[in-house]
C-alpha cells in the first residue's frame, strides 16, 4: 500500500510493549516507505514516530510542523501545554514597559511590552538556585517526585503552581523554599486573549517567531 492509516493502535498496550511496538512501527515505515497517517493522544508516540505533527483542537489545526519545531516553538498556548511531560508552564504576566511581572509583583524578565500576556517556560529550562544574571523568583515547594534519574518539583510561584524538572543526576536540597531563574532565551510569550504565540523574550523587546 502507498498509504497506511493508524488509529491509536497502541492505546491499549502496557508501557513496555508500547515502547517495543514504537520501534517495530518505525522499522516498518523505513522498510515499506509508505506514507503513514498516525492518530494518537500519546505525545511520546507523536514526537518519536512522526516527521510532521498536526495538533488538532476541536477540529481546528493549531500547528503543523516538525516535532522539534512544535516542541521548541509552539504556535499557541494549547500546543505548548499539550506537548511535554510535564508540559510547558503557563503564567499570567503584566508588562509595564520595563519588566514583566507575576501577579504577586515578582519580576520575571526585562521587556518593553505593556499590558497582560501569558508567559511560557518548559519545566527543564527553569534553573533552581542558579542565578545567571536574570531576576530571581522565590517559590514554595508543594511536592517532590523522585523519578530516580531526576526530580519533578511542584512549586507555587505568584499564585500559580509550576512543574520543574531537574537535570539528570542533579540533587535538590530538601527544603520548603527555592530560588528560581527563568533564562530569558527560554521564555515564550503568548497573547493573553487569543493564546497565539508572540515570540521569545529578548533583553530589549521581542524576537518574533
């Protein structure tokens, strides 16, 4: 066949068999060379098997791009919060022409924008106790998940709960309060009303995506 259609073929399998079958399906695709249309709610399947991903939301195409483009440059808040485990953190921020602030007044980054926005940052891009020239935020730890290779922390900051994924092998002190830094090059801005991506925060304004 020139086209193969898959409708969530791995959804009822256990975790190990799903992993093995992803490899089998990837090998099948290379061997046959047919175009494959693969429907799935599992982001790991989408990211690992696809050359192109179409993210649908109530029948509307939110984004159609390569897995890497969708992960690192999401076009909307829906895409940003759909892909990733844990998904991208989304925070309401307000610009005053000089900085972006959270609802509790803490400064996230410098920006010439004014008005309300939504700021996104991936869990693995948040620095813990590592100030690198950017504003430092204080957060309260709610929960620690020890996954063996790394930790996933649930931290309350500015009225929102963030998920933070620590680097592989890194140890995080077991305490209630942490200082956090959001690297400016890793921050994403979205329109407060539409959820559409605006760009990546830069030191003196916005770099359009």
